[in-house]
C-alpha cells in the first residue's frame, strides 16, 4: 500500500493509485470521505509501470493498458498524479503511444462510506478473523449535477459528504463516472479530479486546494531547512537521522487556538494529538529546536480537563490521552483522558523545555496548568493513598490498561496471570519523580515559591525510598516489578520498563548496575533492541504487541537512561543496534517490530500492523544523536555541554551536527579524534 499525508489528512491506495482495499481510502477529520476510487481503461485495470511518493503529501503512478476490448497492449500510457492537503487533487493523463487513432473509455468508480477512523482501524486489526471483523457502513448515495462535472456523495444523515469536481463532463452509471475519449497518434488527454470533503456545509474549494498545492511544499522545506543537519561520521546514522526528519515533517500538524505545530502520533490510525506520544516525541526531538515542544505544551494545556467526566476518564488537571473529530468524535468521543502518564509527562516536558530555552515567560504562563496537573497527580492519580499513581478505567468502553503498554493483555505476572486494577505501572512512578523534581526547580528558579520547591524535594526523596521498597524483587538477579496490582502484589514479569526508570532518575545508585544487567540480559536484549517482556515469562510472545516485541522509542529511552548513569558503552551498543535495524526498514523505524533474537533472524521482523511513520519511532534516531554525543543544556552557563568523558568509538569519528538551537543561539557539536567538541554557530 502507498500512503501520502498532510497534517491529519491522508490517502491510502494500492501501487496503481486505486482505493479498493477494505481499509484504504481518503481520510480527513478522522472520517473516510472516499472508500473507493478505482480506474478502468477500456474496461480493464491498467498495468503498473512504476509508482511512489514524490513528497510525503504527493505521489505519482505510471501505468499502461492491457489487452481488453480490442485495445492493443501498451497502446496507452497513463499517469496519475495525486496531492493531499485539506482535500485531494488528482491529475490523470492518457497518451496514445500508437500510430493509430484510438477510441476508448476511462471509468472512475467513486464511493464513500463515511466510516469513522477507529471503526476502520478495528476492522483492519480483525481482518482474517470473520468472527471479530465488524461490518463497515454501506456506500452512500451518489448523484451528478446537470453539468456532468460535479459528483456528490452525501451521508444519509446529511451532515457531511464528498464532492468530486471533474475538469471534463462525464456520465454517471451507479457509482462510476465514464469519460469517452478519442485520441489521435501521440495525442494526450487530461482530466483533473478535485476531491472536496465537507462537514456541516464547511466545503473546501478547488481554489483552496490550488493555493495549498503551491504553498505546502514551501512550508515543509522551510521547516527542514531550520532543523539541524548531520554531516560526516557513520553513514547509517546520517541516513536514519535524515529519514526521521522527513517522517516527522510528514507528521507535523497544527491544532488548537494557538495553531502551533506539533507531531501527530502516527500513520495511519493516529493522525491526531495523543498526550503521551506528543510529550515523549517532543522530549526526543528538543535538539531540533523548541518550537515543537512549545506547540505541544500549548495544545495539551488547552485540552487539559477542567471537570470530572467518568464517561471519558476526565478529572480536573488531567492531560488528554487522545483527540478525535468528525464522525469519529460522534461515534466514539471528541476527547478521551484514559492515560495515567500523559499528566506527569506534560510536566517533565515543561521543565525540560525550560532547561533548553531558559524561557521564564513560558514557565510563568503555564504555572497554573502545571499546578493543576500536580494536584491531579496527588489527588486523583493516587487512588488508594499508597503514595503511588495508579489507574483503573471508569467505564467498560475505556482502556483497560492506561500506561504506554495499553493493550488489554500487557500487565502480566511471570506465570502469565493478569494483574487486577487499580494498577500502579512501574515507569509511571519514575515519571512522577521526574515531574516533581522538575517542578521543584521551576518553583525555586522562576516562580519564586520556596515552600513549594522544598515540599516537592521532600516528596521526591520519600517517593524514591518508598518506590524501591515496594517494587524491587530480589529473585532472578534483582529487578523492578512491572507494576503493583490492586491487591498490592508485585507483577513479577521482567520488562523493558526498567529502562524508563533509569531515564527518570528514580533508581537508587546501588540498584543501577543490576537494572543495566537485566536490560542487556539474553532474556530482554534481542541484539536489535530491548524486548517489552523477557523471554522466560509465560506470556512472552515475540509478535505480541506489548509482551515480547521491540519498540524503538522504548529501547532508546533505556539508552538515554544508561547514558545518564555513565553506562556510555552500553548506551552506544543499544544505539548502534537500533540504527542497524533502521537500515532494514528503509531507514524509517516502525512503531514496533518482532522480538526475535538477532542470531535467529538475519534482519528484524516487521510487525504486521505497526504504524509507520510513527512519531516516537521517528524521534528515536534524533534522540540517539543526543545520547551518543551526550548533548545536554547547561542553563546556568547558557550553553550546550557534553556529558561524554570517555573516548568515542571510531564509527562516530567525524560526526558533525550543525544548527542545534538552544538559549536563542545555534550550536555545532562534532566528534574529533574520539572527543566531543561544542562551539557556538555553524
């Protein structure tokens, strides 16, 4: 399948440009506005010559005719050029390549079922299992105006629809538009098709799409020119970094009152704001500049819950999990708050963005939302008063698991048994620790609230001690439990979540070496990355979404944690393995891949429904550059520094990162003869 996208609008088709699969289509506003767009030439499907993406928002398909209805084979060449923005434009060109006049018909079958995107996603995940697959809506009625140039497909409810505007008139037969064509030798025929979605009479125009076609490429080019460039060093790292920039450019969207840019979570089903994903990707990519992080903070602040609503797991101060619009918002929800970690991660992002910018105005402007989020952690997050943040869904339609491993079967004991809610996920306690530590710094340095700073510092010290006592397990070499369940039992499967603990800083120094050994043990380390669950657990499955697969962002956060504790050689081992894995995915790391050991498979095995591009997977190579070079902001001295004290390996020698922005200035970070150098300017 071939996908192009711009913002939250995208089109999934086959390699001939046809929208014909059950889960392909043209999507906007979380709604499928075209479920079918199929071309026939002389009564037959064209044959593929070549196709591909030109830009993330544009594709081209080059075809030829087969033998059908007396038309000689290869007599006609066919080009389809497609562009998406708020709508979709398609330019079709037929050329007679023969020496004879040709008379033929071009047919475009167009249908729209206006299915919401979550229903399409669930249908996609259940394909191959008829008992699980839920039927999607039937195609809506189609009509053609008197000019023969404007085809209308309107949802039976009358509140949304799709218009297809053709540059030439045709005739409508059921859902198929037919165009009669007569071509002299080497003569060309052109047809423009503009696909205009509308909701409640808000109809895009052809002129609007024409303007967007002229500007969208310029906007993307301006952003990619502004982000840092990687030169020299290891070619694989450069290629993975450059591909991540392209993938992140494709995922950029604007939302909310401020219309600032941020990254959508991932293609195809998550082209929207996700609190957890938005925060983590923004943290991963701070070396690209502060704008995305600031846009994310503004968007998440605007979406912060103000009241309690059990139907969507909302409570005052809580940061949103997922945002939907269009038909999806009606069928499911406009906002959903079932995430236990979005709120502390929002605070972690605020503190880290301030450290990179020293922007006191940002910290002051977001003081009240930050304090509201802090109150949520203490008042609503700790449901049973045990000092830990835990989750349990309020309604059956909500997510059963609300940590980053949010599939229904992810919280498992070593023997395969399921944890019972409320569940205190281990990594979330680390996020809370980091959030309160960061807020203490803001309280002292910006808000001038000494009592709050002292209170938070006491709380993080107490949390660290209490956490270690409650979650540490001495068996099997010593490790932290995956969670505490509702009966205060330690969920004793070993997991990748321990790497997040190193990143957050909650692990006491005397435990760090054992956690490092666990993460790089044969049971967790595949050679490509860290498994989400150790291979000796009863529920381990290398192709289970959260019970044995490798998630690049998860592994990268572990590498960040290792580096923060001085385990730089181990962090480089992990970073190099992830970049080597990226080479097998055309340099674009997927959301997740299978957890088979590297010595068992010659390349990492793709996961069948993995999103790609996906924001925090695309953010992984960006973060790894920061980790490998030890790049950190020093706010007190208003400069970037490197935490690397040992000699770097030869594969990093000559690496140069130009144009990193921090404290209102640009910086160049390089590796010369095994040592990191940092200078202001390019």
